[in-house]
């Protein structure tokens, strides 16, 4: 997505900067250059002192399509077209800016320095704004009625006037005029400099011309003098003067060399003495640095010991915290064990209650079973008596029973014969009654045998079934008895009521059993003649069906009783197993608790021994620290006195040593406070441990199932103990090393004391020698300085003389060269003239030689006059 662009162009009256192209993807900070944010062409950071670090913000609003500028509490302000946005150190509201606006950041600030007043310029720039589509934003001239720099919330409130526009233009014109004036002043200054340079050059050229004229005139004068000298002096006189000048030159050179040699020797001696003094100073400085290093080492060792002490204190704190955490975990485990113990006790109580209930039920069932067994035995006895009676009655019937038995079993033909037989009805009724009794007794004996096999668990059901069979028999007989219905109803009603009561209560007495049998015996005689064969057959079939149903009910009740017995046995077995398991768990937990108690006591003893060992080590470390402190203080005091006596320049070291003393005293105070706090904490820990020990002895019996967790924690604690023991061993080694170092330090201190005494003696002697040497050196230095000054003056004079002599020598050499050349020419001319004179003599030759001598004298005389002081 394209972004808006702002271009800042430097104006003539601005602090110089490169043109900036800033993309307004987000609000851009305008501010002063710092180490993290340097000026670049793509940011708004300027290398200008009058700007603040966070001077202003400029951004583009995509919703409104406008550009805004905001002053962020700058000290020198922000201006749009010479209008300030806010007061000093106040944040301005966002103000709209348009393309072509002149934006000024800060104001010109003048600073008075030693070199003079310095003016720091501000940033003045013309801003050009381009929309994201590449089009330039609106200009201020296109929007006449738009607000100039105004807040976003108050766009229609402040509208600029023409007067402000004119003032702005005038201010711009004035600034441009001032800029031009400054440029003209700079040009005038350069022109003035050029004029001064040209004047100096012209003066030098004129002076050179004047010097040339003087030299020319002097050369003319010297030429005239040479001519005069050549006329007055001869070559021998000139040679003598040259020899004398050379001797003077040699004498001057020897005297200068001797003076220089003396000065050099004195200088060498002074340098040697200075080197000796410097060597002694360097030795003293080396000793001082060595003492400083020793002091620093002792201070570092003290710091290390203090750090080790603090580390030991922190480790003790960590151990106490770990103990507290372990005790908290132990309390939680005890609480959990107590809660689980309560739950188990509650379950055991519930099981005991259930066991008691089941025991009561079993006892009740056993009593019922015994009672039913007794009744069944009584009933069996009575049934046997009844069977005997019936057998006696049936035996009187004789052989006729065998004839009628197949007829009673159900064949229709026998029933027809029985109906046709003209026998006695009484005989038939007696036979039917006997058959009924036999059937009933047979069924009853079967039921009694089944009840015996079922161990008396069906006594109540059997009694009910027996009574129900008797009542059904009585009801059938009562229905079939036509003639004696009224009499029988009176006799049967109480028996029915009693039988129904006995079936519901399931507890029949001997009287209730005897009454129906007596009534049955009475009914036998009453119902012998009232029943027919068909009715007897139907009654027998009906009784068979009812007996079958009673047998089925007895079997069902028997099965239910077996099931109940099996359930009871299973519950008993489960309860016994639970009781055995709970007893085993209780025994295991008790054994684990005893082991826990033993392990915890061992751990406590180990921790107490470790704590006592660490305390002893800390006390020994404290004693050693105190001894080291005392030794360090003694060494520091001795070193201070030595350093103060050796040199005054070591006052700074004394101040540092005093500061170190204060630090050592502070460290001692801190160590004392730490000792007091440590003792208090140790006492508190011991009190807490005692209280917790008394509390834990009562609560240890409640822990059961958390042995594994405690064992794991014990292992971790053992590991930590091993680590702590290794750390303690390491600390012991470090303490041993520190003890060795302290012994070495004590030996070094003893050696230092011996050396200090020797140094004191040496220092005393050195002081005396130094005072003597210093006095001698001072006198010698003063003399040497005076001599050096004199020699320097002489040297300067000799230098000037030598320079003049060198110049004269050079001039004389040149003149000599020229004279030799002229002499050669003259010789050549003389040779030529001689050659010619051989032919013809020259009368003016002596005149020419005299002229040459005069010229030489003229040349040498001014040099000699200059050389002579």
C-alpha cells in the first residue's frame, strides 16, 4: 500500500541539513540526534542543539486525508508560518499543515563561551506534502479561508487574517534581507583580509626594493673603500691580518668548546642526580603500588570472605526454608493420614454394625429353626400316633380294602361296579376316610422328611401348608356334608380362624395342632354316610393338586433359603477377608510409622549435626575475618605512616585507605549485625524445631499411607544433604585455602614489618642524604643555572660572532675566490704582457700591480672592520 510523503527542504536562514524524504506510514518523531538515532535522509532527526530529543510529531490521517503536526512538549517551540503551536514545555494539539508551509523547529540560541559568543541556529524548512496516490497536497495559497495552524477540534474557530499573512511575508523578507546582509558582511570581511594581505605584500616588496637599493649603494661604497684600501695596503699586510683573524677565530672556537664542554658536564651531572632522584622516587612509587596491591588483595580477600559468609547464611536460610517446606508437607501428610484413618474407622464401625445386625439375624433364624425343629418332631410323633390309629382301624376292614383300592385309583369301570354293588354305604364311607387319612399321612410324612433334610429352615412354610391342607379338607367335607351342615359349620369356624391365624403368625402351639386333629376324628364319624364315590374321587384329586402345589411352594421356599444361606456365607467370608486385610494393613502401617519415626529422628540428628558443624565453621570464619581485619587495619595504618613519611604526593592513597577503613568498619558492623541476626534466627529455629518436635511426636502415629512420598522426599533430602556436604567440603577447602593465605599474609606482614623497619632506617638515612644532596644540589643548581645563564649569554654572543664570522668568512672566501680569479687573470695578463714584453717592455706594469693590491685591500678592510668589535 503506498504511503504519504513529506519533503523537508532547507531554507537559507536555517541550520544546514540535507533534504529529507520521510514516508508517513506511521507518526514520525522529529527531534535531536542521539546515539541510537542518527540523522539520515529518510528520517526527521536533525543534528541541531536547539531541538529537543522528542521535539514534535508529524503524521498523515487516512480518514480525513490531511497532514498534521504536533509539538510534544519541546523547550524552544515549533512554528508554522511563524506562529507558535504551544507554550514552552507544553504539548500542543494536532495542527493541520499544507504543502508549501514554512516550518521552524526551535529558535536561535546564543551561547557565551571563553572563545566568545556562539549562535546555534534553528531548523527552518519548507515542507512539501504528497498524498499516497502521488498527488501534491493543497497549498496555503489555494486555501485562503482555511485555518492556518489550528487544532483539529477547532478547525472553524481560528481563521487567519490578511494582516498575519502580510506580517509573515514581511518577516520572510526581513529574514532574507538579514541573510543577504550577513553574506555581504562575510564578503566585506574577505575583501578586507585580501586588502590587508596585498598591503603586506606591497610593503614587503617596497622593503625589498629599499634593501636592494641599500645593498647596491653599500656595494658601491665598499667598492670605493676597496679601491682606497688597495691603494693604501699591500699583500703582506693583508696576509698578516688574515692570519690574525684566523687565530682569533680559532681562539674563540676553543673557548666556546671549553665552555660548552663544561656546561655539558654540569648538565650530565645534574641529569645523573635527577635520574637517581627519579629512580628513588620510582622505587618508592613501586613500593607504594605494591603496598596498594597488597591492600587491595587483602580487601578482596575480605570481600570474598564476606561473600562466602553471606553465601553460608543464604544456604542456611535455604535449608531452613526447605525444612519448613518439608515440615509443611509432613503436616499435610499427617492430616491426610488422619482423615484416611477416620474414614477407615468409620468403615470399620459400619462393618461391625452390619456384622452385629447379621449376627442378630442369624441368631433369630437359628432360634426359629430350633423352634420349628421341635414342632416338627412333635408333629411327627403325633402323625405316627395317628398312623397307628388309622392302621388299627383299617386292619379291621380286612380283605375288602384290597378289592376297592384299584377302584379308588381312578378307573371308570371300577367306579361303575362300585355304584352297582349293593354293599353297605357305611363300609364305603369308612374305606374312603381311611384312604384319605393314608393319603394325607403319606404326604405329611414326605413333607416332614423334606423339612428334615432342609435342616429345619422351612418350618414356618411347612406349618402353613399343613394347616392349609387341613382347612381345604375340612372345607370339602363341609360342602359335601348335606345333612350335618349346620352342626359342622359351628365346629369348623373356630378351627378355620385358628388355622388362618397360625398361617399368618407361623407359630402354632400344641393346642392348635390337637384341635383340628380332634375335630377331624369327630368329622370322620359324622361324614361316613354323607359322601358318594364321585365326590370322594373329586376330593382326592383336588387334594392331590393342592399337595402338588404345596410341594412346589415348599421347594421354592427351600431354594430361597439356600440362596439366603449362600449370600450370608459370602458376606461372612467377605467380611472376614476385609477384617483380615484391615488388620494386616494396620500392622503394616504401624511398622511403617515406626520406620518413619526412626528415619525422621535420624534425619533430625543429621541436620542438627550439620547445623552445629556449619555454626562452628562460621564462628571460626568470623574469628579469622576479625583477625584478618585487625591485621589489615595494622598493615593499613603502618602503610599509611610509611607512605606519608616517604612522599607527600601519596595523600590520595591515605584518603583511599581511610575510605577503606570506613568500609572495613562498616563491614565489621554489618558482620556483627549479621551475627546477631544469625544467632536470633538460630535460636528461633531451635525453638521452632523443639516445638515442632514435640508436636510431631504426637502426630507421627497418625501417618500411614504417605510413606512412599516421605521416602522419596527423604531421598531428595539425602541428595540435597550430599550436595550440601560437598558444598561444605568445598567451603572448608576454601576456608583452608583462606587460612593458608592468611598465614602467608601474616608471614608477608612479618616480612613487611622487617622490611618496613629496614626501610625506616634507610629512609632516615636517605632523608638525611636527600636533605644534604638537595641542599648541595640546590646550590649547585643555582650555580649551574647562573653559569648556564652566563654560558648561554656567551654562547649566544659566540653564536652571533660565529654567524658574523661565518658570513664574513663566506664573503672573504667569495672575495678570495674572486681575487684569486682576478689574480689568475692578472697572471695570465702578466704572462701575456711578459711574452709581449719580451718583444717590447711595458712601462705601466707596476702601476697595474699596485692597483690590484689596492682593490684587494679595499675588499678585505671592511670585513676586518666588521669583524673587529
